[in-house]
C-alpha cells in the first residue's frame, strides 16, 4: 500500500489523484490542531489589541484567554476550599485549525461590540 499525505487543498489532492493510473482508496483524516502562527496571532496581536484599546484595568492576556474560552465554549463550575470558580470547558490548544478560526472570529466579534477593531491575520 502506498500512503500519500497532502497538506494541499482538497481540490488539488483530487486533481493529483485523478492523474494516477492505478486503483486507489482515499482516507480523509481530521487535520492537526491549531498552528503556531495562529497561536502567535492570538497572543501577539488579538489579546494585546484588546488590552490596549479596552477599558480592562488590571486584566492580562491570560485573563482574556480564560474569559473568551469560557464565553465561547461554556463554563464548568469547580468547588473546593469553600469557594467556587469557573473553568472553561475547552482549551485552545486542542482546537483544530478551523475551530481556532471560529474561536478567533468570536473574539473579533466581541471586541467589535466594544468598539475595538482587530485586523485579520495576513
């Protein structure tokens, strides 16, 4: 069996496969998690832009990250030591590339509602 992996778009993969002169079976697997460049965009541009233009005195990038994760994916309530705290149901490190795009779009929308424009990645 020959395994062909492609990081190209599906259209390009279909064209490449159509040129083969022998029978084949195609298996499609989910892509990996978010890329390093996506993560760098989130932490290097999105969160700093919100902190710079928002009225969030005392907030950090980590605070924003926890907040937006919980708002987007929902919250779990943890109890211990006589206190309750909220924890996001999902982490960004486990998101696929497309799920990460949706997560960032959610943040851009929330920021826009506060009058903050976050440019799309280049």
